[in-house]
C-alpha cells in the first residue's frame, strides 16, 4: 500500500488537445464538454491501462490519452494494494501497476466520447487520497464542472453538488463515511442525464463509497419519473445550465489511482455478487492473503495457510466440516472453486512431534537437526524422548552420568553435561547408608552454567557419610 505525502496544490488551467478547456480539480472532477472531441478520443466502454506492461516510473503523459501539465510529476508505479470491502472495478486484474498522482500545480486528465447525450454514464475507480486543506475557487466558478469530491483534513468525504429548491451548489460533508490517508477505497459514480428535476434544468448523480450509497440532506431517493434507478441516494449535479454531456475526468493533488472504468453499460458494481472467505487462526501460523478474501460469485480463489517453523496444522474446518488433507501439514494451499456463498474457516496450529514416539516436540529436536523418525540416532542408549527430557544432544553420543558433585558446607550438589536445563522433572535422593535406611528425596533447585546442569540441595544434610543419586521423569 502506498502512503502518500500531503502537498499543497494551487489550481491552474490545463490545456486539452481540443477546443474545450478544463480546469483540474483537487481529487476528482467530472466535466461536461462543449465541442466535438479530437480524433483518437476513447469510445465507451472505457478503462485505464495502468495494468499494462508499462515501464515503471513512466510519466502519465506517455500513457494512452492521458494529458498532464508541464510540471506534473504523476507517473506509473509498480505497486499493489489490499482492498477487501467490495469487488474491484476491473475483475480480475493483474494489479501490478497504479498511477501515482503528484500533480504539482497542474493536473492529469483523460477524455472519452459519449455518442448519445441522454445516456447514463457510470464511473468506477480505486483511489488512495491525501487530505486537502482547501478547494480552488475556480471549481465553483467553472460552469463545465458537473461534480467533484475530495477528502478534507478531518478525513471526511466532501462532495460538490447542486443545491435544493433552486439554491446555489453546495459543499456536502459526508461525516458518516470517514476515510484515512493511505487507505484504498472504491468510488462509484452514476451520472443520469436522461432524467432531471421538474424544471428539467438540473441533472442527477449518485456516489457510492465501497459499495455503499453516500447519503446526505442534499441527496434524493430517485433521479426521475422513470424509476429506473430507484433506491439510491441521488444528488443534483453541480452544473444546472450546461450541455448534457460528459467528456473527461480530471485529477489534481496527491494520491494513487487504479482501476478507472467509465461506461454507458450496466454499472459494474451491481453485475456481480461478492462473497468472502473468512479465516480464524489459532496458534502460531499465518495465511496469505491476510484478512478477509473477497471472491466474485462463481469464481475461484486460494489461500495458503502456513504454520510457524516446527509447527503444523492440527485442525482445519471449512464451514464446520473437517478438511483431512490439511492435517499434519506445515503448509497447506486451500482452493475454493466456484464460490457461491461466504466461507468460514477455522485453522488451528500446534507444535509438531516426532513420528518415532509421538511425544518429542519439534521445537526442541528440529533446531538440533535430529531425525524425528529415529529413536536413538547417536547410538548412546538414550532414546530421542529421553534425550529431550535430559536436554542432551540427540545427534552426539553421550550418556546421563553425574560428572561432578560436592558439598558447600553441609549442602550437597551434583551436575551432569547437557544443552541446558532439563525438560523433565529431576528428583534427587540422599542416603547415609547403602545397606540400611534406603533413599530419601531431597528438595533442591536447578541451574545451568553453559555446559552443565546443576542440582543443589535446598537445605543441609546430615553430617555423616552421604550418598547422592538423581533420576529424571516426565
């Protein structure tokens, strides 16, 4: 995800390669045209080509029909983003390159052609916006402006739209949809020039943010008498007197743009149903991609679940049903084909254990290089599990023997060679007579000096001859 730098932008007129003149806007502007387009303008349906195999860091004015001012620094960059709220406009998409907007004091525009002024125009785009501190006055003074929107410094979406009951155009702050810098969001705009208000001098547009209608006091329930688009939240366009056509989009400011689609066909955001694969992970492991994974109805996707080193998948359930093929795997790729509903996964990771005994943990023998299928790899008489309890080297011959012992005053101690503190329970026993009285346990504590494990009694022992022994258990 690209994190933008906020920058101050001043408005400046951008010359297009045809007679109409267009002001660039802070974030997004959709403008009407006054004359026929020059040869080479796009016919709808139209989409950007940032995903094409273009040279990284290519200036925007070298890409297709995009135009940029002389100081504009916008360019194509190799990047990717995570967006999970709704389907992206271009599905599927390579998602390898995006347009990084850095418009300096100019702006970037692209033109297209609508053959019929009465058609409905749909625009879908992914945008990553920087907050802005102000809007150029030229926006409200330019009769070619149909609408524009941006993110203010309070991270609210702001829409420039026509007023109600003959009032002047308004800036509508949509406080119910807070945005954050550096986040990708999907903006879907529907421009309806086939219908207007009662006087016929105002047209309509609808704005959706991440698939949800943006509503406000300036919005209406339907664009006209036909009822073709009922159920949405519709605004009057900012322009109330100009021609009923749109021929270009303009971007100004700092941010990122991708998946821009403009069409007079059915809106992309209603043509497909989107489902989500949601996974709950328990224990030390990861999934790629992370979080919720969206998938279009009927399409397929896959998720890679990976346990941390020396761990494996203990349990995998998809919608409550077990997935046997995942059990015991360190890495498992789950394929979800022809998705027709939301999918819920529960994945539990657990520490692997040696095959030979089913008990020795992999977090111990793995870093030591031991073979989990061999019981006594070093041939020293100790099984792999006994080596684990003692914490002795399982691939180098050694036996469990007391290497040293002694008294500090009347407090006994003993030691044996190991890799660290034992993993089992050490029980030390004391006897003053090997023929009578037997052995009695002695409380104590353990330490490690880098080579030897050391047991030391917690109290003094009798002053007569003393015998010590130690044993290890689970």
